[in-house]
């Protein structure tokens, strides 16, 4: 890896393998993948996928949870020119492209770069707000499908925006280096739904996010070329904001209440149906990294520098544990159940007037009588201890 851009994303009005995990749960990352790592990273992502079968919900034959197959975000004619048929990513095709080779012929697609490599690409990771991930985790299978589909549509719109607005092709004209827009981007989306496990060995938190891996760009003359990373890094805030806007619009249309201007500097949005306590209960990975940073400051009596922060995050990472889907669902529901009990106890400790005032707006999983439940407004059943 030799480049990275992190940005906290604003939510404007809607108009239309790195091994580093960001501390903030609402960060979009753009990371370059060098030629020597391209094939390995492609195999890593492909290794987490399995073609869905009826009733399996992405489980392996051994009952381990898997992620859905990758999806191409390039135009059909671009894919056809490379011998790729359909939107679903086939592992060998993706590996070939990340190595800089033609999927069908095996020949080189790109000229050698400055370092002698021909492969690699850029991984742009787009993460849904924590409340969206929690709503996904506590929904039934139909609800999960709709939320994940809304996220992926927003991702696809953001990639289209990048293609149209960000000049990712570098060339020369009259001896000067110039940046131009690509005719298309060879990009694949790999959607994941969990964070990595925490240090105490408990199951991973829900974390709906997509790795959009851009392997190459298509110039106006049809030539396949490398993607210039710096323009992508510069545009990370803008593209990320577009993704957040598109996602908020999708979820609002589905019936969720969008709470805008949340988080640091009011740059984010959340779902009003999921309260802060429930979001915090599903944010153990973020707390783990934050505690590691605090330990670093205590040990060295100074704040970390950028490279040191990457090492802190890497040192606290654990592999995503292969578990049965039922185990994971039960663990998440137990967390929500515990939060509901704690919230109810807090409500009982309040006076009758307070209970029917400020604190009657919503209680996350279990909503007080008289409020509109998430199930009613979104047309599917989100898990509740009342069910």
C-alpha cells in the first residue's frame, strides 16, 4: 500500500487491500493497492464470497457466514470488450484485472508503471452510518435485503458521480502532465456486513460497508490505463458526501426518519429510530481502537502521528471469526435485548411526566406505546423483544 485518504463525510441536500481500519465509524477511505499486492488483495476479497443458494443466506456448506459475490459497476460494453458476461464478478476475472492482465487472453492490459508494475488499483470503502448497520442487523431477512440494496444503489451512484466528475486518467499534452475524465471505470463492489472481532473474542459488530475496487480506467480512445490515485484522494470528501446523500434519500423513501447534522461538526446523518445507546452497544471495535490510542498517549506522553495510528489499528485487529449465522444473529439480539432492559429500567426510574415527555420519543429496539414502530413505517419486521 502506498497511499490513503480518509475523510469525514457531510450530508448535503440530495441532488441527483489496505489493512487499516479507520477510527471513526463514519469515514470513507480511499487506498491505493500497489502492483505487487493486486492479485493477493483480489483473492482476499474473493475468498469471502460464495454464490447464494436458496435459504443459505451466504453460508458456506460448513455453516460459516459468507459475504455476497462481487458486482461489476462498469458499463456492459466495457465488460463485453474484456470478455466478461454479466454483472456478477467471477473470481479469476477479477484477479486477472488486478494483476493487470486481460481476463480472456491473459495478455498485459496496461503499460508498465514507473515502478515496473502493471497491476493494482484503488480501494474506495464506503461505510453506512452505525444506525443503518444496526437496523440491518436487527431486521429480518427481507428487511436486510432492502437496506443492503439501498446501500449498494447509493454506492453505484457515487461511483457514477466519480466517473463523471473526477479526472482519474493521467496523460501528457505538449510536454505537460494533464488529468482527464475516463470514459468508464473498471470497478467491482464487494459488500461486507461485519466489523472485525474485538480483543475479548466476542462476535463482530454489524458494519455495513462496501469495498469498491477500481482496477483500471478506460480512456476516451478505449485504451485500458491505470487510475490516477491523487485525484481520487482529493475527491474523497465530495464523492463520499454524494454517497451519504444518496443513501439518506433511499432510506427516507423507504420510510426511515433521517436525523441530519449529527456527529462531529454536524457532518453526518443517522436513523432516528435507532437511539444512541443502541448504536454504542454495537460499537465495540471503535471503542477498542480509541482505548488503544489512549494507551499510546499514556505511554509516550504525546499524540500519535499518522503512521503510528495505522500501526495502532493494525495491532488491535483480529480476523473476522467464521461463525454460524444463527450464532451471530442470537448474539446481536442479546445485545439489543440487554439494551432494551436497561432502557426500560431507566424509564421506570423517571417520573411519570418525564416518561411521557422527552424520553417517550423512542427507545431503540422496544418503542413505548403510542410511537410509530420501525416495522410499521418501513413495511417489514425489525426484531423486537415484543415479537
